[in-house]
C-alpha cells in the first residue's frame, strides 16, 4: 500500500494527523499498528455508548413531551378540614414511605375513619439538603396525639390555584411548570406552601399512568 493510501485509510479510521505521523515514522510495524487500532477501537466504542445513552434520553424526552397533558389551572376556595398528620424533614420527595406507614398504623390502631384524599404539604422551610414535608390524612373522628403525630384543623384557603395531573409522580414537574407559568401570566404570586392531593394511586390502580394528583398552591394577586 502506498504511503498516500495509508494516510487516507488511517484518516478514514479516525486517526488524527499527529497519530498518523507517529505511525508513519514507526514504519507501520504490525504490533505498533495493532496497539493503535485497539486504542482507537476503545475510544470509538466509548463514544458510541455515550451517544446511545444520550439518544435514549432524547427519545424518553420526546416521548414525555409527546404525551404531555394540557393543564387547566383554576382558582378555588378550600374549606378547613380536620386532619391527622406527621411532619418531618426527608432527603427527597420520594422518601415519604416511613411517614405514611407510621401515620397509617396510628390511624388503624385507633379505628378512626379517614376521609380521602390524603395529601402532603411541602413547607417553605425546605432546603437543598432536606424537604420539610407533612403527610396528612383527613379524618371524621378523633384520636390521641403522640410526640410526632398531631391532630388539628387544617386551615382553609380563600384563593387556591389548582391543577390536576394524570400520570406517574415522576412527571409531576410538568404540572408544576404549567401552574407556575399560569400564575405568572395571570399576575398571581405564591402565598403559602403547596399541597399535593392524591386522588388515585397505588391503592387504586397498578398502572402509574392512571395516578391522579391535584397540586394546590395558595396565591394572591401580585
């Protein structure tokens, strides 16, 4: 093979001019060339894997956007309600399980009737390292409190901006984004901690696409 042809082949294989120069000066020793080819193979394979991962993310994003819900944001008045709750700091939104378990066991122990839907209030004391979450079950009766579990009247809200989301919790950010855009467009500002009301979930369906969550946010005119 002529020197020019070798240069063209190596360039086509993805070698840089500097690498080609090194190979040519080594007189194309077979072992030397094989080592270079193996290194180049590993580099290309790594890039291919990275691009495949990026492609998968793009496809997931396109799928998510393609199935994006249209959200209707409304303002409504929320009445006070008697509730039992546990409030604590958790690392992430998904780590509420132990709070719900403790609350459920206390309710079951005392035989109090719950009045769905259950909800979570995310208080504004949350930080980058933890989330101030209060898990809540509305109730029709009474039961004793503990150091952690409290019974109270959850205050009503005169103006509550609400939006309903259907789908897995992982896509709730779409509803939040839509709600925030609506508030900005309609000259409202947030006036308190947001609530998530769980209208349908794992207790009513095995299909996460059928989960129904209502996001509520106290507001006032800006």
